[in-house]
């Protein structure tokens, strides 16, 4: 007898409109909190580790937004190479990252950048370095609510090309590549690592596949970077991220993208 599909694959219809919409939640949150209808910055950043936001706060470069109506987070605004930008820290994992992304795009965001730390699989450079994620293996649950089952979620190739041009002149190591998105970081077994290497995947992280599935489903400009900082801490002294825990280099990337946003979005 044929077995039923697992719940994560059952009763999914990615193209069917949702009943619960992010714009409605934000409307009610604004009403309850007495917030204005102002727009958040047009370029926003997801900072799963929180290191970028901590650095901005520590150096008095960030202020809390007074129009962000999310129940689950605070959005801060900062100057990215002369462009007003928004950032949410500690946006860890696919469900939370996508929840925030959905709400950002109905609140005024036009371009979303995610910069997450990641564990190295196939070495592409000397760590730490950044992978500009072109595609991600879908080993999480969120993407299956936005796209039919498939091995990988893909970034928009034109967007990736435009971002590559924008960051090309930076003194930061950035290489294009593919990642593995997981929901279970403490289940990165040797079998998983070996398979990732066999597939040519550069790193393992927790958000990219879901964000790219959302981007494709909603036709939204989302670009993901995986900051390769560790080899799953198998040896002492791992997780070295660079100056200010990697925030300095990450802000260079954000500034270059913010400065070229209009060309990127053409």
C-alpha cells in the first residue's frame, strides 16, 4: 500500500493565496501600538548572528525604528554608505527569517540582504570569507510552503550578477557558491558533511533556501551571503569572524549594495 506523504509535503499548494497575510498583521500591530503608517528603509538586512547590529549599537550608529510594527522584533535604522538602511538582529532560522522578510516587503523594503554565519563544507578560500549564495539545498521546512518539492532553491541569476558587480571592488573575500540550509545545526553529522562535499556545497547555514523560495514565489529581490567562519568547532579556536566579529566586512558589503541599489534593481 502506498504510504501517505509526510505532513511537510501534504496539502501544500504554494500558488494558492494565504488567508493570513503579513500586511494585515502589520496593520493590526500599528493599530494596537498607535504607530504611524511610515515606511521602513528601502534596503533592509537580516543579521542572524546579531554581530552587525551589536557593532552598530556599540558605535552609536543605529536607532530603533518608530514605524516597524512587528510583534517579534525590533528594526533599527543606520546609514549604509549614505543610504538609509534597516536591520533586524538575531533573525536565526528559516521560519523566522521568512516571517521577517514577508513583513519587511509589505512595510516599504525594496531589497533584502541576509548575511548569516555558516560552517565550512567545501573550502573556497581561507576563512573567514563570504559566499554569495547562488543556490541552496532545501533541508529545512519553510521552503516547502512556498515552492513545490525540489532539491534546491535558486537565487535570481540577474540579481546575483548585479550584486557581484556592486561588491567587486571591495577588499573583502567574496566567492559565489551553493550552500546547504538546515533546521538542525546540531545534527551536522559526518555523513551530512561528506554528502555536502560530494555535492560541491560550500557551507551549511539556516536561512538561505527558504529566503530564495520566498523570493521566487513572490518575485522579491533577496540576496543571501554566508559568512564562512568555522568548521563546526571541531577544534578549539574556531569561529574567528574578523574585525568586530565580522561586522566591519559585512558593513562594507551592505554599503556597496546600498550604494548601487538602483542599478541592482533595474
